[in-house]
């Protein structure tokens, strides 16, 4: 087993596809015909493994720090910037955010999509993405602070309402 690991059992990590999960154990798994030490990660709705020596894995990162949570709150409370009515641009932003696990980017699109929802009806893709992004942010936020998701959901909605109050409706 590796001595200098990037992560440890009980650490919280974020996978770009599977979201926030906690490392539960290290198990040996066959990868390309070779037995490899892997972290077993349990998320809300799935389990996945990744090699303990995979230091350059672009799909996995540590959860954000409490300082980053403060930046997220600032992002959520700010007025949305340059809201575009072109759905193709929104589709591109949604796809880029889904491929990126950066929590600050996540907070910006949540704020902006929420404001768009207030100004005009979102299509099903946009509305589904908004709910997915909120859930992803809340799970990471909860893993950092230990707060319950319902409490954080209430805080998130409060910050979004504060941001929306700064937008003038034509």
C-alpha cells in the first residue's frame, strides 16, 4: 500500500460525474489485469473506486474549504451578471459546468439560472440542471460544515432571493 497518499479514509472528495462522496476504505481492485490499491468512495446514491496513486485524476478533487464556502456565499448574494436570453448560450454554460467540478463556477450558474427562472420560464433542461447543481452544491457544503441539507437549502434560497432583489425586471 502507498505510504504518501493524496487522500485518506474518511476524507470527502468530489467527482465530476458522481458528486460528493466519502472515502470509506482502501480495497484491492483489478485494473488492466493488475491488482491495484483503490479508494472506495460512497456517495449519496452510488459507490465508485479510484486508484490510490492516481494523483493527476482531473475528475476527482478534495471538497472545498470553509474559506471557499464564504466566497460561494458572496457569489450567490451578488447580482447576476449579463443574463443572456439565448438558450444556446445557457446550454453551453450548463454543459461546461457539468464537466467541471469547480464549486465556485457552480455557485455562479446557480445564481444566474435562478435569476433567469424568476425573469422567464426555464426549459426542462435548464430547470433540471438548476436542481442538479443546487443538490451538488448543497451536498458539498454539508460535507464541509456538517450542517443539515435542509438548513443549507434554506440559506441558499435566502442568498438567491437577495441576489434576485438586485435585478430590475423590465
